[in-house]
């Protein structure tokens, strides 16, 4: 059998072996004669001795599948066939075993995203295994009026466009494995605040059913608790240090303020507003100025 080599274009190498009875001794004999630099190995075996479920075939796959780029199992039933350079025909049936490593899973860093209109969020995406030859993927939003998405080699960037909920489907180009990310396009406000006293209020709101907050680029969560004595005031449930500044983004934030218009309670000082996107109509008392 002759096949063109990848190391020397135009050169041909090959080996033709006839083994009437295939067994362990035959495997060992063939192994000693195979050149592992060959691009292609063609094994032609009588189908009475070999099938896809046969343990011997599995041994052949393990033995030779790691050593060549392409190889074929040509299971014959004593019928005459014609074999040509780098290709062959089979009158009875053709089994092709492809041991190229394909993706088996695509895993986003988050399966749920909160984003505001005009806000961009980037999350990592892993295509496994890392040894897969083609780890590229596509990202497609179910509703392109609510968000857009750009796919990189190992991440996606989501841009919020309009209020609502949708999904983004990630699909590997090789093999088709996929994952779905839920996207919530909601109001958001991002601030930097300086901790003056961990027991002082950080923010005020009449209700917290849907409210979430995220430290820096972390996942949003309900990491806050009611102030023990001040109505509608909340402190952070995470330990914070006096004198340190924190970036926090509040989602579903249309009722969140950082001062109390009626009492003027001192709070941990908001030092910077990064952005505010929402549907609120009154922002007169949203901040207590330092």
C-alpha cells in the first residue's frame, strides 16, 4: 500500500502485509514493521474476525491510532476491491476510525449574566479537553434586540442593548457541543465607596427582592443584610476594612440610594459614580456628597 508522506511531499512510502489469521502474534509482527512517521495506515481485515465491538479491534485502535494522522479499517467479506493512492473503495462496507480529539464540553465562566443597557461584560469560556484540535466556538443571542455578543478564542463579551431577558447559546465548531447562558438586561449603578465604618449603612432601598450586588468583576449576589436599627438601610454581609475603597455594581437598582432624604443618616461615603443606567425619574437624593 502506498501513501504520500507529509514530511517529504512527492515521496511515497508503504507496506503491504497479508495475514490470513489475525491474532496477538499478528499484532506484534505488524507493530515491528510499521514506520511511525507514516501519515496513513490502512488495515484490511476480514469482517468475520473483526467488528466494532471486538476487543481485538479496540487493541488495534489503541496500538496504531496514536501513531499516525489518518488510518482506516477496511472490513472485507472476501470481495474484490480496488485500492488507490491515499484512498480506497470497498464493495461491502467501510469502517473509518477517526481518533482526532474533538471537544466534549463547552463551559462558560458564568451560566447567568446581569448586564445593563450600554454595559459590556466579558466572561471566560473553556472548551474541553484542552488537547482538542479545534477549540473555536460561536456565540448567538436568542434575541438580538436585547444584547449582542462577540466571541473570542477563550471568552465572550456581552453588550446590553434593551431591557429584558434572553439567552446566549455557545456552540463548538467541531463536534457541536453547546452551552446556554441566561442573560438579564436590567438597571444598574456602579459606584466606588470608601469604608468609614463597617456598621454604618452602605445603601438604602425599600425592597430587595431582585436586588443584587457585585464586588469588582465578581458574580452578582445578595451579599447584604438589613441594618439592625435603621429602616430601609443595609450593610454589607462581607467583611470590609476601614479606609479601603470598593467598587460595587448594583443590579435591579432603580430604588437604591446612598443617603436617606428624610433623616440624613451618615453612610459610608460614595466617592465615585462609574455609571447609572435605569428607569428612575428622581435622582435628587441618590447621593450623600462627601
